[in-house]
């Protein structure tokens, strides 16, 4: 066969692996190599969230829950800074544009459903995006439609989830105004160490069915 007779095959690009958000929304676990990857996942998620969405974050201490929330805030384009609300249990971050505000809650110190109810989160739940750290086992009552995200500092062998310990320290809430943050600083830095994190997600309700979440 001469060179002129050679069959020219079209170039077929290699398949592109789905990103972490698409991976976890499909029910698979994704690896986040750096804090920047965790933040980027939050940005992508925040850009698709809409008023009424409830996101519950669970994981080890310093697994990246606040870093992920910071990314969500960036994706939503809300006023910051976003820090761990361990002592100010609920913070409202107003939108910098026309989008919904972000309500950032830390259920780590809540003594039970009664203290969660005292935060009165359901009063404006349909108008804001609500992110609850340590929300598993408690904040599910807020909405049928919710996205539960689990972060781990080591590759988990089981889908283990759990809430933080209850200490009953009382209920405090606040807004983030033009001057920035309110309340005490973080009790510990998020995403300590350089090790990779693992993330998975479970969607509940019609909002997180495949067709609905794509809208």
C-alpha cells in the first residue's frame, strides 16, 4: 500500500474525567488533593445553588467543611469573610448582587433539636441558601430537599456520618455587615495539614434528582 492509499483516521480526544462536583452528585466519592481543590468544589457548587437549598456538611475535625463553605460563598457571591461559626452559631452573609444570602450554621455545640429550633432557620429557609456544618442527625428536619456532603481526612472504607458533640452552650446568631465578620475567631484552623481529602454526597428529595438539579 502506497502512502497515498493510507487510511487517515480522525483524531479522537481522550475522554475527560468528570470533575469532583459531577462525581459526587453521581453518587461516587472524589479525591480533593489540596485545600484549593476543596475551595474550588465549593465555588462550583455555590454557582448552582438557589434560594431554598439546604446543604449539610459532615466530617472529621479540620476536614475542610469551612473551606468548602468559603468556596460556596464565593460561588454565591456573598459578603465575607466566611469563618467557622463555632461560637456565633449562625451567620448571615448577604448577597453582593441579586442572588440569595448565605446562612452559615455550625451545629457542633447545639444541645439538640430545641436549640436548632431556637435559631429559627426555617423562617427564611425558602429565601436563602443554608449551609449547616455538623448537620447530620439534626438538621435534616429543616427540609425534605437537602444535599448531605461528607468530608474525610482519610479515604473512608464506609459511608460514616455523624454530628458533633453537644455541649448546650446556648444559641447565638448574627449578621455579617459591611465591616466583615462577627463573633469569635475560629477555634481551630480548617484543613490542617497537606493530606488529601475525600468527599461524597447524598441528595434527598426531588431537588437533587438528576433532572431537577441540572436546571
